[in-house]
């Protein structure tokens, strides 16, 4: 027999509800903890959302963040954050730091004079320093972006709610959306915990997570729908267990390949998109967890009306239906 | 049994082939870009230099040469988001109405009494009527000048909103007229910005309208957004106004319809001007560097026919009086009118250097921006950072691909090999579609492709797992494969439609680099469903037909 890598044994009979109080409770605690974190510590919002300027500087000489801070303090630019950036891709003599300046009163985007002043000030402490990129966003646009961000996440959740409702039962769509809210909240929570920069690209990551997590959830639901017809007499809880077990190998494989791709991006893709990729990596892990431990628990909690004449929506969509051929 | 009809086979193979052919230019990016540049040069100049000839022959003409555009974050360059202050235009429009209304009302001076313009907010014209009890008559006269709006949406509406307040007529642009004016202003600004950037000869600038009153300008290869601003010349508005007096007090009180502007070269000298210009830079048909009678650099100009007449009439009526040439709210010179200037041409002198004269001529020729702009957002990315990002993205993509392939082959053996080939074709298809539709690849876009590599195999995984299950319940290989594809279908469709929905929302609402991510992700979803359902199936069918295995190990 040829060698096959099998992360999941041929046949599994895990009871995913055995510790349901623990796993579901854990999710609830994580969501609550995330909310508390966001409310108390807040988010380290990037300039996309609060306006201001980010200047990326590079130097062949080592950068001293303290010296940089001292150099720009006399410029009186208000809140200035200086962070040194590390990346395995950098050359040995490549030293990178970002300077973030708050939005200046009465200006939309940063004035070139300010930028020149900052560069001159930095050059007094590090003569080799140069600016490799700047990004300046006025308060007007950043205010709009906040709304765009909120809207896009809400719109995505609503679209999924409706789609899952149309294709399955309303209980499924509640379960799916609960899992999505779980994923988004926990991801935002970790950004608050580590005070990672939260900008527009993170919203893109959140939407990707929504897409990924719902993908996972829907595959489990699809199998559940099939098994509900197949095992008419089996209790709902067990049908769910069978369905999750049957799809477990697929869940692990897909999460595996996705994580492999994401981790190579996280390590090698450069620091510019590191936060973005981190959000997605974290989201894939959380999303996989939630489709196994959150979505179906909600459905079980609400309960399904199984006596009702079951319509299989796939009949409407496809000529060949899978259910009756056995 | 396990069959795919011939026409489907041909179609699938044709799509694969097209994908590879159209993606191919991107593998030789610099070479194809050189080829394309040489072609552009050829149509522009008619001939080619030897280097261009060489660049042109580096890529055969008969192969597709569409490339994926590289976003600013990969190529380096400058980006500005400008808001056109459309309300600026209301002011100049309304200011220009005064002479017209004065003339019409003055014709009925006998009944209306003295007519005077009074101070009002910008964009509003207030006219005091001497005989306050004759407002109805004044209104009638004013309404004769009120023409219907000529836009499609404003049918039946008038150009001006005219009301009375006590003994004053209050005239503004109507909402319908404002809307159509706004649209024209933004369109005109966009065209002027485009012309100015094109004149500078940078490659592949992108100038697009965003929303109702914004313009997004992206120019690769510029070192700073400041350079871009200078190129656009945020304020280059030329007007010719009559001079009422000169003063040294910049805060001197002035009457309605008058304003104080500084001299551009003499400190402490201010001119009191009539705000309604006699003619404006928009009426210029030509401007070029010239010299004055003393041989100093100057700018020669020529007006269009109607402005030439206006200017001629004005100079004839005002011989011996000074008039001001105003550029960007500064009086660059205020010559005294020596004689009737007919024909509508003349020169502007103003202690220019040769370069300043040349630049001014260029600016005037490109036309003035009809309204000022506020820059809401600016970004500059250095080319080195872009190159670093491409390098990092390529490396991560290559490593990610190898890892996914190894994992798939280790898990599914021969079927994993099929899935890996399908993955390669998937990526070729993404690049092919991006090239053909002229999509832009950004750094997050590269992340989208890498992510697609991870998720693209999902559909295959669903199918393979299903085949495994069918094999377990003692189905014959051919039947198991067939059922595997059939039964995994609904899960594949549901899973991908939901993902597609979120990616679509990201595309609609996202901006800039995020949209770049959404584009590659969206295309990736479509192509991965195609490759998973059809391409791997085709491979498996070919393989199965040749080997006819009694049993398959999966």
C-alpha cells in the first residue's frame, strides 16, 4: 500500500459535544474577553481610520528609536509614534523604522514642508536615513473609511445570513452568523490585546476570514443536511457528530493547505503586509474552530423541525441530486 | 461511466491553453514591457532607435503582450486623492452674471430706480433696487434672463434661483444648475489634470473620478506626491481684471464686487480690483514663451473670438487706465492700456525668467483648473520598497506553492499530483484574466493569490475525500470517482458562493490596494472552481482511461 499522509484516521467517532460546555463556554469567554479588551484598551487604529501620516524610513546605519523620538519632538507635531521594523528578508545593513504622525490641525493631507522637516530632523541623528514611502490621510477620508469598514463587514454578514437561509434552514443561518461574529470578534480582540496596527487592510482580512469560515461551516452543514435525510431516526446531536466526523479529514486538509500558504506569507512576505497576513492566519484557525465547535452548537441549541417535509434546495439548483441515488 | 464528452474536453483544453498563452507575457515582464514601450514609441514617432528596435524584437509580435499592471505599492510612485472644490465655480459664475443683470435692469431704470450690487456671500448675487415698491417688476425683468437648464436630469428647471428680500433681488444658481455645473467642473478638472500629466510624459498614469467630486491620480515613477502636485499645478487661474485703485493697506475696506490682491513682485503693493474678470484664462486659445520689446522673457497669448471682441471693446473704452493680469490670486502685472487692442492677442510681462515664462505658457495652454483642489490623501512609495515587496511576495508564493504541492501529494498520491497541476493552471488563469482585463496587481493582491493557492485545493479536497468515502463502501473505482464529483458538488457550490459574496463586497466597498486583493481573490475563486471541477477531472479521466486500474488507492 502506497504511503499516504493521514492527519486524520480513516474513520473517526469523536464526540464533539462531549465537552460542549467547555468548548462552547471557551468561545463565549473569548468573545466576551475580546469585547472587554476592545472597550478598555481600544484598538491601535492606523491612519486609515483616524487620519495622519505614516513615514517609512530606511537607513544603512542602525536606528535608535529613542534618538529618533528626541529628534522629532521639537517639531511640535503632536502625537508621534516611532517603531522599528524587523523582517527576516532585510539585508544585514537594512534598518527600517516607521514614524506615525497624527493629523495636523487645519490640514487634510500632510504638507510637504512637514515631511521635509521630519526628514531633516531624523538626518541629524542618523545621517544615512531616507524616506522610502509616505502615506497621508486627511480626517475627511478617514472618517468615511471607518463607515465603509463597518458597512462592508455588516453587509457581508447580512449577505451570508440570507444565502445560508435560502439554501438551508433559518436555524443554520443563525448558527453560521453566530460563528462569524465569533470569528470577527476574537480576531479584533487579539489586535486589541497586542495593540497591533488596525487599518483598512485588516478589514479586508476580516472579510476574508468571513469568507473562509463560512466556507468551512457550509461544508459541515451540507453534510448535515444530507445525513438528516439519510438517518431519519438518529437524534440530531448524533447526526451532527457523524457529519463533523465525516468532514473532519477535509476540514483538516483545507485548513492545512491554507495555513501552509499563509504561514509562508507570514514569514517571507515582508513586513508591509505582515499584520494583514497575521489577521488571516489567526482567522483561519479561529474559523476552523468555530465551524466545528460553534455553528452547529447553536443549531442544536435552537433545534430543528425534522418532521416537516424536507425540501432539498439542491434539487432546485442542480439536475443531479445526490441524496436519493443510494 | 467515467466520461467527459468530446466538446467539453476540447473546451477545457482550449481554456487551459489560452490561460497559459495569455499568462505567459508576465513571466517575461521586462522584456514584454520593453516591447510594448517600443511599439508606443513607434506609433508616436514613426521610427525606432536601434535600442528600441532591439527591445521590440525581444518579444514576438504575434504573441499576446498584455501585462498585469503593477500597483503603485509594487512599482513605486505617487498617488493623490483630490477633492475638487466645486463651489468655487458658483462664485465666478455668479460674479459674471452681474453685468448681464445690471444691463437688463438698467433698461428699466425709469421705474426701478438706481441699481446697485451689494455685499453678499460667495456664490450669491444681491442687487438693491432703488424703488423698493417695484420689486415685482424687477423680478419680471430678472426672470427674462432665467433660461431653462440644459441638462438631462434638470428638465423643466431654471438656471437661477431668484428671490426677493426687501428691496433686494437675490440670485443664485438653482440646484439643478449646480448639479450640472458640479459634474462639468469635475470632468473639466479631470481632463486638465490628465493633459498636464501627459505633457510631463510619465508612463501609465491613472487618473480616475471617484465619487461625485473627487479625482484619484496615480503616477508611477514619481519620487514624491509633492512632485505630482507641482505637475498638476494646483492653482493656475489666469484672469484679466479692471483695476480700481492701488493701495499699501492689505486690509483696506472695499465695496461690493471688489477685492484686494497683492502684487506678485512688489512687496507692500496691493491692487483693488473688480472681481468680475473682463476675460479669463479659459478663453485663451494659445500661449507661448515670448520676449517683450526690451528682450525680457514674456508670455504671448491669443484669445478666442468672443473673448477677443470683449477684450477689444474693453480696451477701447478704458484707454489710459490700468488693468491687472491676475495669476493665482496675485497680480503679476498691471499695464496701462495704451491703445485699443484688437485681434485678441498680446503679451504678459512680469519679470519672468526664461523657465518661468515657459512654465507659465505651458500652464496657460493646458488650461486653468476651473476650481481649486484639496488633497485628502497622498501616498508615495519608493521604487526600492516596491522592488523589495515584489521579491518578498515571489519568494513567499514559491515557498507556499511548494509546501501545498508536497502536502497534497503526500496526502493523495497520484490525485495530489493532478490537483497540483490544476493549481499551476489555476495561477496561470488568474494572471491571464488579470492581463486581459487590465487588472492591477498590488501587494495584498499577491497575498490574495497565495491565499488562493491554499483555498483552491479545497474543492479538490472535497472531491477526493468524497471519493475515499465512496470507495470505503465498496464501490468500483470508476463509480466512486463519478459519485465523488457528483456528491461533492453542492458543498463546492455553497462554499464558493458564500466566499464569492464576501469577496464581492470587499471589491465594491474596498479602495486602493484592498481592492487589488479583492480582484485577485474573486478571480481566484472562479478559476479554482473551474480547475477543481473540470481540469482535475479531465486529468483523472485521461489517466483512468489509460490505466484502467482495478482498484485505486486514495
